[in-house]
C-alpha cells in the first residue's frame, strides 16, 4: 500500500503544495462546480450519485494542506467525466486541538442541509474556537439554536469519532487522506498526482 508520507500532516507537505500550485494549470475558481450533495444523513459528496467509483476524502480543518485538496474536488470530478464521486469524511487529528469541534460543526451544518456553505467558510477561517464556529453558523444562514444543539449532541460527535476510526482502520494515518477501491494515499503533491492515483485505481 503506497503512501506519500507516513507522518501526520507533515510540514514538508507545505513545500510540495507550493511547488504543485505553481505547476498546475488553471485556477480552481475557474473550474465549473460539479454536482454537490449535502444529505442530512450520510456523507456530503461531489459528483454524480451513480458514479461507479467513490473516492473517500479524509479531511481535518486544521490541516494546512487540506484546504488545497478540498478546493480541487470539482476539478477532479469534472476531469474524470462522471466516473467518480467524492465523499467527504472527517479525520480530526489529535494534534489539532480545534479540529474535532470544527468537524462537529460541519456535521451540525449538514443537519440543516448546508454542509457545503459552512465547509467553505471553515476552509477560509483562521479561527476555529467555539465562538468562531458559532459566528460562522450565522454567516452561513443557519438556525443558531438548532446548530448549537446539534453541535453539542453526543450522537453527532460519535459520528465524528466513527469517521476518524474509519480513517485509522484504512491506514489513512494523516491528512489529507484518500481511499479509493482499497487503495490509500496520505498527503498532497498536486491535482495531477491525485488524478493519476485515481485513474490507476478505477474499476
């Protein structure tokens, strides 16, 4: 099982991220937005529901590299022309003190059908403490009382824990992590690199 790195969100990934960004054509903002789903239960996803292949994207909102990977989801789905669906799963690393609450907040937004709106705000936010997460809920147009209730719900938090265990069981020990048809990669080099990994593991 190949892995780009065995560490947890290694600082070296920042260097590969910078080099990759310079070498990739186009701007993610210029890529047409792929079909997005924010079910109130289950996993948020990008791409057609009937796609033959599903890539699981394990993310952590405090990981410095994950936002770059997250912003390339539309490009990957578009380039693979309907062959791929990407699910977002949470893997808040213990070393990141605010990551677990941020994941719970994203799930609380999902309970109101607004995962993607809140997710985009989290990617741009430099503060992930509880007060900041609540403020982002207002910015996203969420019902604040319900958001806070869902955010604190033990059942919702067990879902976050279960997703983190899923990443551990898959040997995705860092972030960003990618799982497709039993193949795992951890880390980030470039969109072209990940697309090659995906194409090599399509069914």
